[in-house]
C-alpha cells in the first residue's frame, strides 16, 4: 500500500517536472535555424528538444529494421534459424535481465520482487534449471512452501537438476520435522552425489537418530574417502557407531555378534569408555577374563573412569574386599596420582574396613577438590572410625551442596547426561558427550537423596558413593552405644 502510494507521488512529481521544464523552454528566447536546399526552418527551444527525441527514436527504429532485414536476407540465403534467433536474442536479453534482478532481490531479502522477476525470466528464457530454481527459492523466501515444493518437483524431471530438486525437498522435510521422508531423500541425494559434504552430514545425523548404525558407518566411511574427515576423528566416530551397533545386536539376544562388535569398537578406539566396558563384559561372558582385564587396563591408562572400575569389578564379582584390593592394583598402579585412582582406592579400603588407609588414599582431595563423591567417602571413613554423628552429618551436609564432579556433558549445548549416548538428547549432536566437570548451578544436588540413610543416622549402605557400585563389605559402626 505504501509502495503504491509512493509510486503515484513519484509519477506526479515527474509530470510536474516535465511541465515546469517545458514552461522554461517556452519562456527562453532564441532558437535554432536550419537551412537545407534553399529551405529555411526556425525552431524554438521546446521544438528543438522534441525534434532531438524524435531523431533518437527514429534511429533506434532504423537499427531494428536493419537487423530484421539482415536476418531475413540470411534466412533467404539458407540460414533457417536466422529469423528465430533475431527474436530469441531480444527474449534472452529480457530474460537474463529479469533473472539478474531476481537474484539481486533474493540476496537482498526481497522475496516478492524476486518472485515476480523469476516469473518474468521463466516467460522469456528457456532455462528451467535457472528460472525454476530461482522461483523455488523466491517462494521459500516469501513463505509459499506449496509453490516451492512444486518448483523443486519440476527440477526432478531433468538429470542436470535432479540433485538440486532432491536437496530442496530434503530441506523442506527437515524444516517440517518429517524425518522419515527426509531420510529417504537424503539416501537418494547421497546416491547421486556421495562426495557432497552437506548431504553426508545430514544423512549421518538422520541415520544416527533412527539407530541405523550400519548405514551410518557406511556414510562415515564415505566422508573419510571424500577427505571430509580426519582419520583420527573417523576412527573415534566409527568406534562410537560400532558400539551402538553392538548394543542393538545385544538387545536382539545375539550375544556372540554383540561381543564381536563391541570388541571391534574397542579395537578402533581403546579409550572410548563405553566400548571398553562393553568389550570387557563380552570377554567375561566368553570366559576370557585376562582379555577383559587387558581391555580395561588400556582404557584406564588413557582415561581413568568409574565405569571402567565397575566393569573391572564384574570380572570377579564374588571376591573378598581384600582380594579385590590386590587385584585392583592392576588398575591403581597405572596412574596412582590420578584423582579417580585415589577415590577408587579409598572406596576399596572402606569396603575392607581399613579406614586409616582409606583416609591416606583420599589425601587432601576433600579440601583441594571437594565433590559429592569424595565428601561422601570421607563421611563413611569418619563413621567407620567411630566419629560422632554430628561430624558425619557435617561431611554429608557439605556433600549435598558440593559439585558433582566430572559428568557426561555435551560439548555443543552443555546438557548433562546420566549415561553416555552417541547422540545428545538435547541438541542432537553426534559424538559430542565428553567426561568433564561443568559449571555448577546453585542448589541442592539431584543425587543428594542417596546420602539420606547416613544423614538420619542409619547404617550406611554398602556403596559409599553414588558413582559406582563395586564395594561389597560394609564399614564397621564403631560408634559407642
């Protein structure tokens, strides 16, 4: 509405300017005198301007007529397409001009202008691979998804534009949340251009969301061949996919294949904690306890983690606390100064009722890096050594408000997960979870209820911390009756 009103004002202003200019020319004295073959013509200023404009227009008409005559002469001389080319040049000039204006309007965010220019270009140009694509993108810019879909479908009819049409429809389905259709379109686009990086990423994400781990590994291999992925990153992510593939097979009760897939995942990336745990459990089921120990030792050397300790405990589930301490030296001797190692040793000695050694193993962690786990272990040590209930409650009160320590956290959106997953439940990122500490948000811990039995004065549970459950013995309650 405003634009229409503005155009009216501009038109009126131009008419007024022309009228004012004509009035000035009429009021101007003098003129132009032309003498030809004895004829003498005197023109005023306004008449001279009009005559100049008529001469320019006549010259343009003469050039057009000459061009048409030349085209007719070529046609009579045997050039059958001369006349059609003459008219096509005019159409192409208008079409390419409209196409250029449409692209500029689209880049400027003027969707409606781009739409009108696209329709004009489509009228004059026989280039559907250009005009239809501009029409589709202009329709998307204006929110006309129906017309955009129709345009992309027309692109499917030509081999040169089929990929562009599939890609356009794929993005529309992704925007609509139709992941089923989007996956099929992504597979088609990948089959047409397997080296297209964007298509690879979209297909990999959709396959991971649909738990198609075998297909995702094939797509990942294509990314490696195309040079879109460093080999070390490929090995890591392929291990992630192999692990998930193993879990699927395990859910189908095919334990042999599950073990093989998990072991393959661990071979590809030995420091991948879930793969190492799963591979170790598979080897234990197979009866290869030494192999399970080797797998967990290698993973612990790369990255000590409570899940690895829990899997290591499952190798000999019925051993005594003292025997467990002796066997766990295979792990604890690898990185003795690591915080996870010291916490693990403290837990093991609490289970064996050796509270002084547990205190020495814990060291100054409760002061230098207090976490829920370390403070809960300290509370168990105090209870085992017969400290007053007020002392135990003081440690547990600190534990309730202390940081949780390292957790599975998404590097992309910072969402916290209780367990490792290949796909972030919050942002959908692939292989973005890492075991690290995150910025704490004030408030009571969600896991604080696990410490309530000690707070109210009941006998502590066999496991002193909520992180791993590998301790069998209970601390001795030495509190006087």
